[in-house]
């Protein structure tokens, strides 16, 4: 019968003699956790800053594919009546601003609120062969969308998409049954916002140099840097601190990824288009003055007499409410057919803020539906 070998004694880690060893083991474990957290943080930084690409949140079909845009169809089956066309901004970010996230989408809100025949312009990033396109080319393709939808639409213009929609309505008044302008600068010299001051004070040579540095394009990454510099502490310091603090919070990460999927993936713009907009619309304010020429005709905003809905943000530092509400006096629509609304919040919140989507846009949708002729 073999004699059992003695078992090794188990150290009593509660003894003060072993406390240094216990502390070292604990620090080593924490070090591994810290290293893993840092790796996760760095990986998420890459994802948030261009690593995840924008995408429209809601199922749709592609009705037209043009050089500058896709016309996306969100319509309910069998929808009839005057189509509603949402013209997303072509100002540096994708049309995801109108179809941001499941449960937080302007397109979903409009459709759920009774706008059944519904479409969206999804603008393309400009390539080098598009660097010399002008505003007229973009208006022409927007006109092609309207004609493909039957020649008459309810037009919803978001930010830059609003002044573009106003141009189309002034050039072809019979093609726009009603016009919604949300955060749209119609009188670009109204108010005293930071963007108004910057554009007035910066010489055209500054903007021309930006285009030249992009090889004839206004690069999205250049514009993104400019937007961030409007709030540098938030974008260059605080957002990184917030990410590190919430790196293990899946709900926070999901919301942040949705936003950065849109924000960190800007579009490139044709340089000629961009310089034309800066000079003629923002510096010289030709559209508001009645001196802007589009598709061969001088535009008179007074020719716009369709029902008009104006939506502005109380703390919008991109498009002040004065620039939006100026349409009330510049356009020919009678006072009885103009609806104005100011909502809390800034510029982006007008189109994808949860509160505005819940409180303001269902009212706008109902207003659009009311414009339908009886029968």
C-alpha cells in the first residue's frame, strides 16, 4: 500500500505576510482590464470617426438614379394623390439626416402621420469629373424628379434643400403644390448668427483656396473640420472623454454610433457649385433680392403663392429663425396660407431631434395632407 504524498500547504492570504503578493496579483488583473478597455476605446474611436458608413434607416426602393442623386421611394402600397418630395440638404452631409435611425426618422414620422406617397432625394458625393457642375445642374435633376412624379409635388426642403426648393418653386410655380421650409436660409443676411458674420467677413479668395486645395472639389473633410471648429472643446476634447467614460455602455454607444455614422462621413461638393453658392446666395444674397438667375430666368420669390410652412429652431446657430421667417414677406403666399413654428433646439434637431420629430413633424404632416384637393 503506497503512502499518499503530502499536499502542498495552501498559503493563508489573510495573513499580513502575503498582502504584498495579493496586491501585486490584484494590480496585474486590473492592468489587464485597463489594457483591454484602452484597446476597446481605440477601436471605437476608429469606428466613430469614419469607420462606419452612413445608411438610410428605413426600407425603400430606388425610383431614379441620376448623376447627382438617387430618388428614393418610401411610399405606402397603392398610395395616391400629390406626391411629397423631401429635398434633403446637399451641404456636406448625407441624406441620412432625413432617415436617421429606426424610431427616430423624419421619413418614418411623415409616413406614420398620413403622408403616404413619399419620396426623398439622396444626394451623391461629388467626384472629380463633377467639379465644374453648377447649381443649375442640380436644379435640373431635381426638376427631373418632380416631373417623374407627375409634375406636381408637395416639396419639403431641409436647410439647403429649402432654398433649392424655393428656387424651383419660383422658376416653376405650378410644379409645387405646397412648400415646407425647415431651417432654410431664404434671406441669408437676416439676423446676426455666427455663420452670417463669418461669410460676410471672409474674402472669396479664402473659399477659392479651399476648393483649389481639394483639386476643384470642396472636400467634406475640410467642411467637417470647419463645423467642429465652431465648437472645438466639444469635438476635440469632451467627446473623447465621454466615449472613454461610456465605453462599456451599449445603449450610449449605439446612439453615438448612429450619430457619428452620419456626422463623420461628409460629402464632397463640386467646387464651382460651392463657390457659386457662397458668392451669389450668402455673400450677395441674390435670391432674396430677386436677382438670382436659375435655368435662364431671373427668380422672383413673389411668384410663389402656394401654401407655405416655415419651421425654425430657437437656438439654431447655422440658420437663424430670421433667415427662415423672412420667406413670409419675400414670397407671394397670402398670410392666411402661411404657417410658422419655432421649436426649441438647434439646427440638426429640426430634422432628427426626437422631440421635434414627436411634436412638430406630425403637425407638418397633417398640414401637408390638408393641402390635398377634396375627392
